[in-house]
C-alpha cells in the first residue's frame, strides 16, 4: 500500500462485510444464509443419530443380536443417504449465496471505480496497484471464504455443544486422591477435550500467524509479475524496436524471483504448521480411547458406549480445532480483505477528499479558469494561469516549453487534474466535450464500435460512420465497419489518430481538447484534418496543444504557459 492510501483511513472489516446484508438484496441474503445454516445444523443432528446407530450396531455385534443388527444397518444406510442429500443441497445454496454477494460487491466497486474517472485518478496519483486483480480475484476470495469461515464456525460451535453434551453424559466421574484430598471430576472427558483443543489453538496461533503476511505478499508479487507480462504484450512493437526483449526478460525474472522467495517462505511455514497439525491430530485420536479404557474394563460402559465416547471426543475436538485447520484459509481471507480495504480507501480518497483545484459547473456553455496554479502530485509547481475564458466557436492554442504543464492544463480544463490551486468552471452538464490525446483508446470489437466510442454504436448510422472515415482519409477502412478485430494493433499510429479525429466529426462535441492529436501525421495531412474539423465544427470550442508552428495561424487565441499570459486578437 502506498503512502497516498495510508493517509486515508481504511474501512474496517465490518464496513466491508455488513453493507450487503442490509442492501436491497438482504432478503435473499438472509434467506439463503438461514437455509445454509439450517442444513448444516440438520447435518449435525443426522450425525448424532448416525453415531448412536453405530453404537447400537456395535453392541448388537457383541451380543450377536441379529434382528437388532439388521435394523440398525438399515437405519444407518438411510441416515447416510440423508447426509449425501443434505451435502448436495448445502453446496448449491451456499454457492448461490456466494455468487449473489460477489455480484453485489463487484457492481459496487465497479460503479465507484468508474464514476468520475476515479480509475484514472488511482493511476494518476499512484494510489495503489493492480485494481483489476482486486476486482477479479480478491472479491471472490473474500466472499467465498467469508461464507465458508462464518458458516463453518457456527457449525463447529453447534457440533461442540451437541457432542459435548453426549461426552459429558457418557464420561461418568473420575475419582482420585491427591495430597490427602479426595477429588471427583464429573464429565472429565469433556474437560480433556477442551484442554487439548486449547493447546492446539495456542500452537496454531504461534505457528500460523506469519502466514497472514506471507499470503498478502503473495498476492502482491503475483500481480506485479502479471503486470510486467501485460506491459510487454501491450507494448510489444515499441520494445521490439528498442531491442528491449532481454531487458524485459531480466525484469520479469527479477520479479519472478520475488515469487520464488515468497513461495519458499510459504512452503516452509505451511510445512511446519502441517507437521504440527498432523502430530496434534494423531495424538488426539488416541486420547479418548486411553481415557475411557478404565470405564470399559470395569464394566461401567459397553463397547458401544466407548465408540460413542471416541466419536464424540473426536467431534468436540475437531469442532474446537476448526480454527486450527482453517488458519490458512483465514490468512488468505484476511489478506484479500486488506487489499479490498486499500482499494476502498483509495476510491474514498478520490471521492471525498476534495482538495486542490476547485471545480464548478456553469449553467452555460463556457469554460473559465482563474488564479490557477498547476502542481504535480508531489506538490511541485508546474505553471500559473491568471485567467482564461473559452466560449463556443473559439479556437485556442496552448504553447510553452516542454515540462511547462501544457498537457496538465489540458487535463485540468477537462476536469481530470485536481492537483494545484485556483478555480475552474466547467461547461454545464448539457454541454458535450471530447478529449483527444496523442494516443487514443480503441476498444476491441467491430470498427464501428471503436469509432463510436464512448457512445453506443446504435447512436450513429452506418452511413454517418462511413462518411466520417472518408472525411479523415481512412478510405480503405470505410467498408470494414462490421469487421471485428483488435484495432489498437491493426491500425498504424497515424490511422489511430485519424480515427480519433473521425470520432470528433461524428459526435460533434461543443468543446474539443486536442493534445498533440495529429503528431503522427505529416504536415499536409495535419492541415487537411484541421480544415475538416474547423469546417464541420464551426460553433465548437477547439483547444489544442501542438508543436507544429505552421498551425499557429489557425488559432486566434493563444496561451503561452512560459509567461502565463493571454494573447487575444485585437
């Protein structure tokens, strides 16, 4: 977690767990959970009945009581079938609840992530990494293990009380003299089970605690490794031109080394915990037999009673030691929960910690800025803008040396850059705007989908789309609107910039921001495209950044960030 997120309070585990259970889906949630618990508790009752049948079968075998034996065997088969049926229904109910909860959480995170361009703010400010993994994996892990751990815990408690009562009733009283005092302990086997389980929990806490941090680190290093691979795939051509394959390979292997180190640490710690658990449970299986032998040998208990004692002790023991066996699951759940808490904290920081530039919305189609100081996320001052007012039909050129904050100003005027001071009044909500960067995003799908983005393709006719492509010189692509492909890779850099200009012609926004949007084209093509834009959008405000001085004559209004002053026509 970066320091940027650390300065914002993370939501508590309760704030992550509880909202779904009071949401509009709460009736389904509580109904499915109640059904799930009822099935689990019913399974406990069936297990108790099955244990008594086994005891009855054992005594019938010892007594050679064939009628009783056959009846007990038949009842045992019926109870076994019931257990299988309940297990199947329980699996279906719990998984249905799981997908409903996951869907609700995913919808909430996606809505908050994509609203107000917060996905951009997270990357812009470096608040946290791998937001996509948190959506795709951590929510599922969080929900699945939250359900299994909570239901498992409640079932373990019911098991402990149910079979603890049986153990108490069958233990009898152990009597002994110590230091001249006579002691009588009723239900001693139950106390033995409790003490042995407490010992196990203490050992598990001591041995398993480091797993929480190790599992959290595992999620991070795995995600960072995937990110390097994704970066290589998405920038394959540029890296190939630089002959950067070996360097990228070394970076990936360096990151994979972190995965190896984490894996080894996990294996060592898990192996230690496994050895402890196996030894602990192995010894635990002998304890009830040894402790109940005196009652059997004295004739105070039948062999069937001893089988019930052994089974009850093991059920109490396993129920109380549920927390030992699920320690790894708990550590994985807590690691995912913490990653989601960091994600929520980053989103809340962008949503509620409104500091820096003050953005307002005008009731008219006008864009203004006053007393504007642009800063980097680190607080470094980039440039000043005293005052600016942009109205429909005006054409503005933003000029300045490299690093003077031209692109930052464009992002601020688009409402995407909050770092700094001053006021920006954005056009009213009915005003359409479009930002065209040097490299535009092109979604996968048909060429028409790519052209109409971010609007739905149904908004524009095929004829309108074809004409827009023809107007920007993509004549050969005009007949490929229905062709589906990865157009981000198919189109050359210049073609991608032409496609972005075609979007402008198609959507006719009232405010257009060009951030070196034609830098990949030759001068003649640049002139031709700007002529088309100015002709087709005479009433739109055009705000541009360009290093081509030959385009200066197209812009009556110019802002030079070097001296932070306006140059307006006389």
